[in-house]
């Protein structure tokens, strides 16, 4: 299983970080060894930022067959330093525990998701707000990447990213057409 990640698929998120909005999808990889379930998140003293995302698993025909809520965790000061020096982001994005993935459910284009920190909603997104839908992301990725059935794709984060602090309680929820499907929680240390 490879873990692919799309970036800047939500224009408001690109803008909030001062990044240009891409004209076509852009991707990076996380190692499968970075994948963990919800539970304990190392906040690295506030340097780790949350990014809630819908994660899709690819089926036999490279279509999205399952989905889960996930957190693409980022060591922000490390990423800022690497971006400033025009270097790859691996150290900021591919560390142990940086790809948090919840339980899998059947894929549905009506997916919406939200993230609360200590009971306050900080992020909310839906697939219909993205610049490209899941099928378009997969099609673009397949043009150059060796994607396979069973691979997963983090589809990008809506605006509202921010730091996690020790003691924070993180609650991520998945909905389909406004109906609650599943919630996962994690505690930050």
C-alpha cells in the first residue's frame, strides 16, 4: 500500500498559508510506516499542525471504493524552513505517526468531515468544495505514478489548519449528506 497525498485542493487552504492555487493537482508520498490509527498524537510542543482530510482507498479499477477520515500531520516550522530553501518536505510530512487514518466505510461522493479541538470546530470540508473530485485526482496521479489497488489517497485539507498542543483533545467526524457516519478521537501529548 502506498500513501499518496494531494495538496492545495481547497483554494481557501492554499490562500490561508500564502500559497498559490495550483492549476492542476500536485501530490507527495508518505511512507506506509507513518500510518497510525487515532489514539495518541505527539504535538512536538505545538509544532505539529492538524489537517483533516478525507482518505480514499483505491479498488481494482483504481476507483475510490472506501473512505475514512484522516489527519495529515505537518511539522510546520520544519516545512516552512524546507519551503524557504526550496527543499523537499519529507521531514515535515513523513515522520512516524504523521498519517492518522480512521475506520474504513464505503465511499460516498456526499462525504463531509469536521475537526474539533477541545470541543471547538476548527475545520469543516466536503468533497464538493475541492478544485478536483476524487476521480479527477486519481486520473491525474495515474498519468505518472505507479498507483495500485489498495493504495490510499489523502485528498487535501480545508482551511482552518493550526497547531496541536499537549493536552488537546482532537475529534474528527465523518458525515454523508448531513448524516453522521463515524467519529474518532485522539489525545495530544
